[in-house]
C-alpha cells in the first residue's frame, strides 16, 4: 500500500502537471491567435481561462482567425464599428455573439476541426473542461493552417492531436516564452522554418511518418512516463539536463530512424543520390539533424552505401551462384529422373519376374501335386534337454542325431518348411494361409496333423486347452480367415457349413449329433462319388450352418467334448481317434455360377508303438486300429507316390473319407510333428520318413470346383434323364420278370394264349410273344402258322419302334453329355472345370453301359430262346425256322446297337465275343472264377452271386442278384475314377 502522504503528493503532482499542460496549451492558442489577428489584449502572457474565454466571447477573434486561414469561411462577421476598440473591448449584444460563434462553429465543422459548444464560450463562469475544448479547437485551426501552408492545400487534411501538446511536460511558466521556439519543434504540426520540408510527394506518406513518430513518442513517454517525469523533474531541479533537450534527443533519434528508413527505401528503389548535407560539420541541408552543428549522418550513410554496394555485389554473386546451383540442381534432377525411370523399369521387370516366378512356382507346385509337407518340433518338456534335433535349417532341412548311440549317426530330411520349438502358432498359420484362400476359390483342401502321441498335433490344430488368443490353433485361425474373406468378397455369396466326425476303432462317429453326448453314435456311410451328393462324402453326419467363427468354435468345443480321449504312458490326454473337421463352402456369384469346396482339418490320432504306450485291453484295441488306419494312409500315399493304377483307399475309413483330398484334385498340407526328446528318436525317425514319403507324392494339378449355371442346368437335365431311364429300367425289369413267370407258365400250359401287357419298352414282351409264337409254330397248325407270320411281322414292327425309342433316349443323353463336355472344355480353357466333364462323361459312359447291357440282355435273352427254338423245332420247317432265327438275330443285333456302340460298351464290358458268351453260358463256373480273379487283382469286393443270369432261361430270374440296383455279372463293378486301364477288369 502506498503511503497516504505519498499518494496525495502524487495526486497533487498530477493535477499540477495537468494545469501546466492546460496553461501551455492556452498559451499556444493565444500566441497563435495573436499571430493571426493581432494583439488580443490579454493581461499576461499566460492568460487564465477566464481571461482567455472572455477575449473570445464575442466571436470576432475566432471568426477573423478562421477567415484568415480559410477566406470566406465565416461570410459575415458581426462587428462593433467603434474605432480603437480592441477585440475584447468590443461589446456586442448577446444574439450577435451567438451569431458569430455559430458561424464560426459551422466553419470549423466544415473543416473537420474539433469544435466546442456555443454555450461553452457564452457562460460567465468557466467550467472545467469547456475551455480545454475551445483551446483544442483553436489549436486544431492552427494545425490546419500549418498543414495548409506546408502542403499548399494539396492532399487531404486530417486532424492529429499533438501528443506533445496534450502531454506537455513543460513545467515552468516563466520559461514558457523563452522556450517557445524550442517547444515549437515539439509540436510537429508546426514546422520550423529551418527545417527543409522533406521531399514528400505523397501526403499519406507524410501522415504516416508523422503518425509513426507520434506513435513512437507516445509509446516512449507512456512506457516511461513516471520515470521521465521524475527524471525531468529531478534533472530540472538539479539543473543537470533540460527536459526539452531530452525530448529533442528522443525526437532526433526517431527522425533518424525514419530517415534511415527513407534512405533504405529510396536505395531499394534505386535512388542513390540523396538530398542531404554534404558537410560533416555544419548540417545545413540535412533534414535529420535539425540544424545541429555537427552530425555523422553523412558518414553513416556513406558507410551504409559502401556496405550496400558490397551487399549488392554479394547479392549479384549470390544470384550467380544461385543460378549455377539451380542449373546444377536441374541437371541433377534430370539425372535422378532418368535414374528413377531406369529404376522403375527395373522394378517393373523385377515384379514381372517375381510374378512369373510365382506363377511358375505355382505351376510346378500344381504339377507336383500340391502337396506340401511341414515339420514342427515340439518344445522339450525338460528345459535344456538337448534332444535328438541336431540342426534345423531355414530351407526346410532337419538333421537328427541319435543321442543314445555312441556313434554320431546323423540323418537328414528335407521338407517344405521346418518349424522349431520356438515357432509360434501365428508363424505356422502364416504358411498355411494361402491354402485357406484356395478353399474360397473353390479348391478342396486338406490339412492334417501327423505325428507321434504327444508331439503337439492337437496343439497345432486346436491350440492349447488354456491359452491366450494368439495361441489359438490352425482350425480357428482358418475359420476366422474364411469368414473374413467371405465378408470381403461381396460379389460372391458364400454359405459355410460344418461337419465334425471322428474315426474311432474304424467307426465313423458324428461328434456334432445330438446322440453323441449320450455316446450313442448312428452308423455313418461314406459316399465315394460325392459329386452327385452336393460334394458330401458323409451325408449322414450332422451339418451345421455357421455364420461366424464363434459359431464354429462353439461347435468345435462341443465336438471336442465328445471325442474319445484317454490316458496313455506317452500322453496324459491322448486323443484315441482321428478327428476330422470339415468345412463345406458353397459360393454363388451374381451370374449364378457356383463353386463348391471343402476344407478338411484333420487331427490324426497319435502313432505309437503298442509296446511303448504300455496299453492293454480296450486301449490296445484302439492303438491297433489307430496304427492300422495310419498304415493304410501310408499305403495310399505309397501307391500315390508310385503312381500305381490301384490305390487302396478302401482299406480304412480314414483313407476312404479323405479320398477326394488325397488322390483327387485337391491341395494338401501335412504337418508332421516330432518330439525332440532323445528317447523318441525311433518314433521321430519313422514320422519323418513317413512325411518324406508324402512329400514325394505327385497329386496332379489341383482343380477348382466351379460350375457355370449352364453346366448346372445341363447336369440337372442329365440327372432327370438318368432318373427317368432308371425308372423305366425298373419297370422293364419288372415286366421281364412277369413275362418270365408267364413264359414258364405258358411253357407248362401250351398252347394257352395269354394277352401280354404292352408297355413302351416292352421288347421283352415282344420276345416272349415271339417265343410263344414259335412254340405255337411247333404244333404244325396252319392257322397258328398264319398267325405266326402275322405276329412275327407285327413283332418286328413293334420291336423296331421300341428300339428307336431306346435309341432316341440314348441319343438325347449322348447329346447332353457332349454339350457338357464342350462346356467343360471351354471351362477348362478358362481355368474352369475339366473334372466336371470328366465326371459327366464317366457317368454317361456308365449310363450307356447300363443301357447297352440292358439292350444286350434283351439280345441275349433272344439267343437262348432261338437255340431253344432250334432244339425244339425238329418238326418245324427248316426254312421257317431259319427265317425266324434270322429275324431274331437281327432283332438282337439291332437291340445291341451299332458296331460303334458295341465297341464303346465293350471297352468296359468283358463279354465281347460270342465265343466268350457261349463259354460263359456253358460254364457258369468260369464266371465265378473270373470274379474271383478280378477280386484278387483289385481287392474290390465283388457282389454276391446267387446265380447265373443266364440261368434265367432255366428258371432263375435277374432279381436273383442281391440288389436290383447292382449290375449283373457282365456289368463291371464300379471302379475309381483314377483307374484308367479298363483291361484289369478282363
Ligand atoms: N508347440 C508347442 N508349444 C508348447 N507346448 C506344446 C507344443 N506342442 C505341444 N505342446 C504341449 O505338449 C503336450 C502334448 O501335445 P498334444 O496333446 O497337442 O499332442 P498330440 O500330438 O495331440 O497327442 P495325442 O496324439 O496323444 O493326442 C500338450 O500339453 C501341449 O500343450
């Protein structure tokens, strides 16, 4: 807190300073007015407010002053005509005062000079502030006058209140007149005669300079007001420095700065000659030093000019250097551009080469058969255990060393990739990722984990029982990806279904069925040619539609619970079955094209030595089954590796189930797992040998299961045709059966004539009728002979019609299959579906075979009949008999079809020649022996023969074969699509 005495002192000092300032302003105004209109008759040089106002009251002084500045500003000034009266002595009536003042104020307003109220001057008592306004107005007039003189009326007038006037720090009244000349410097509106007007063409420039000067002064003074005040006061008191000198100093420095700016400006504009003094001592023309006797401005300017020249030279040098640099940069940029172009061309080439390389690699992979084999080594259970793993290379090399043997025997294996004990689940999955994408592209994919018990198969496929998200296994990651891809590919609508089964003790169990939780498993059938079954090889297994990974995870958890586990000496929770998780993907694009594929994720049961796993009883049985199925898998793989014509898929449920993925046009990945422990060396070696064998298998190019809508339509048509044909065949077989029964009946009760049922395909009926007729002919009956003739021609006609109908059906089918084949070929060219046509062709060949065999049956039925006729026709005229025989042969031939068709059929039919036919006819035992031979060669179980078809004549019907659907002995059993050599059926 400031002391009261000090505060009052400060207040008093402020008031006195204000009063001083007001007095000074009055003094200035009065001086100027006197200069303009002559003596005002004021009592003192420092008039009081009252004195000042009273001399102006009549308005005469003001009107005259303004008229001097601006002639005619007040057109009519009311005066008292009495001579010898001074301004203040002229008394006028009040209204005349008022008129003068009003006219004056109007003129002032016109000049845009600060004005006052008429009442301010009329009052008898002076009010605080009102005199100030009058003074301001007069000083404004003065400033206007100065401006007019200075600018000769050019430009625009703008009133600027001088800070020096308003903040005058002049404190001593007595000194006021003496200092008046100095003070005039302070008032920038009044220019000194000594000052050369600056060369300013532009008023605004002047104004700007004045403004900036005023601003600078204001800032300096307001910033250090108190100090300056104090200093001024003190220095004045002490007589050390005149305050006016101080102001002079400030103004000089400001002007100097301004002038330097001007010089710089003009230098920049190119004006090197300045209108400044050339003398170092007496500064006559220098407008900066304000008439001081000496200044160093010229020197300063000269030195600055020199500097400027140097700078200019430097600038030109720099410009030159810059230009040189620019051109260099330009060159460099051009060079860089060229190099970049070259690089980008090289990069393009590189990318092309990489792409080509990848394509070639894929091609090679496809040609090799799309089998990849990875090996994963489980971390050792005992930390620091050196184990049997000697070396693991990045290129897929794995070297084993038997630690238990004294000699350092090493064995090397080569795989597509080897994952060490530290490999993460993510790293393993990364290598399988591309296969998962293939599933979405329509390829069948099979990933299976193989290895000894406890080597980490379940860990890789399903992840650990308790683990973090990053530890999840291939199954979950694959499903995640599948769903992600299905979301990304908006143009294809995917439907994903899941099946999960296990193969336990050579039984397939549906792990997702409701009964599975109660451990009652329904019987499952594997369908070999699943293409006709929507790609499902296990149609009986429960199929779950899934829409997210979590759906599948839940299903998998449920399935895992139902899986058979038990504890063995090798693993506390050893999986005792092969688990197969199958994901069926069905995609349909906007054009209606469909793709169908499946992904088998197989966690095989652990291969183990029975003695080592120390199991007995049920466990022993399980182990035997496991080992048997794994050895069957080995056999299949060995057969595939040797490109054997026969692959023993049917020897185990596992190979049967995976048939489409193992030998089909699928992509396969085997993850061979090994335990690093030294004592597992033997198992590890056998696992690695097995894996190595798998890696040598060449599957052939993987094929996409894509089907265009056109192919699908045709396939449906063919299916319908097949169904129709099958139903007709059944009908036919039924009729034939009935006919035979009738025949045997009629044979017994000859010559009973029975009306025969007629059907569209009643060739059999016709034959029977013919037979009956021929038998009737044996009776030497003319009438019957005549009837025979009629019936024979009738029969021939009917037989021809029926035969044509049969041909038509067959022709229709052949045409449909041809179209499919063509489409298949087009598809193949476009990377489409060659297998589709292959499948269709094989099915059509089968159909034709069936058709042919049926026809042949009919033909064959005739032959014994004719023989029979021959045997029984001793009394029959030989010409007639031979005629009938001839007709029957013709019918038989016609029904059998053209030579070409015969040939087609014979390629799959063993009975080509009459000789064979007779032989088989004569010796049913030969047929049986042939079946046996066939069976021994192919290992395919032949159907049960309950009797020779040929014995039908002897009373045994075709239905004597175990199933109606099963072909007769002349029809070969179905053979795998891969088997091309049909001779093996001979
Ligand atoms: N890569 C690995 N990292 C960490 N632990 C692992 C790894 N692989 C396997 N294990 C652990 O080893 C043990 C046996 O693994 P797992 O059950 O997966 O073997 P398996 O081959 O499926 O056995 P089985 O054939 O008897 O079912 C488990 O406790 C598992 O957590």
